[in-house]
C-alpha cells in the first residue's frame, strides 16, 4: 500500500514465491476503493467524481458504496 510493487516486496522479504507474499499482503478497504476509482477512470475516460455526481458511477459505485 506504500507504493512498492508486490514482486519487489517479495524479493526484499526473501520469499521464493509471490503466494507467500500475498499471504501477508492485506489491503485496507480504503486502498481497494482508491484502486477501483483509478481503474474506473482509466476505462471510462471520465473523472469518477463527475460520474458520481451524475448518478453514473459504473464500477466504482459498485465497490465504493
């Protein structure tokens, strides 16, 4: 959640497989919501906040609410 990709974390921790790293990588609900907003923006080309105010939240509304 601090910005390092999981493969880098895996290497730094000395894990042989990404499965071990994922076992200990617990994302907060807020972090997940932010990721969903980024994905929604990337696929829609419209700011999520614009869409939310227009009542067309798409993917983000499904997970944020």
